């Protein structure tokens, strides 16, 4: 987690506006992101625009709205992207992955979480058990 000079989170001040700006300016059709907190994602990224953050350079026109790449007026990313978020079932951080799909290019018909095998959190006991299984050590 990023910290400001006082030791507090710099999420709302710097990181959320920077992420919003990068997503808006790149204007890709699909984004795949990891380590995304569901609440922060919806509140600080999808429902806001980098143009609303004073710490981030903006591309506002005379009407005060931010323009995305092809001069499409937006107030927030949720106006042009559908956001799908899945929280990791066992991570202590309770974050997950997010997929953004540009609604002018694609229709999301269905979404589902797909389980996959991953490394378990590393502990001495688990490492010892894995070593025993691999080398048949009794």
C-alpha cells in the first residue's frame, strides 16, 4: 500500500486518480487488472474521472467535461466500460481481478468466476510437507 508523507494511504490523493487517468487516456477496448479491491474499484475508479482530481493533469474542454481519446465526453469510466470484478476467495487482502469491457465495442452476455489452482500461502509446515511428498522423505 502506498503511503503519503504522514504515513496515511495515498490511494484517494494519488493512486486512484493516476489509475483513472491511465485507463481513460489509453482508451483500450478491454482491460484485465489484478489485485483490485472491489469497493475502492467501484467508488474511486469506476464512479469518478481523473478530471475530477486536482492532482492529475486533465484534458477538460470548455464545458468542463473530460474527453476520452476520440472526443467522447465522459464524467466517469462506468459510462463507457462495463466492469466485472471477482474477489479472490482466500487472499487475506480480499482483493481480486477486474475486467473492463468497452460497451460500444462488446456486449457482456455472461460472466462467471473460473477456479484455478494456485500456490498456497507459504508456511514452513506446507513447505516441509511438499518436500516430503516430492522426495518421499519419512
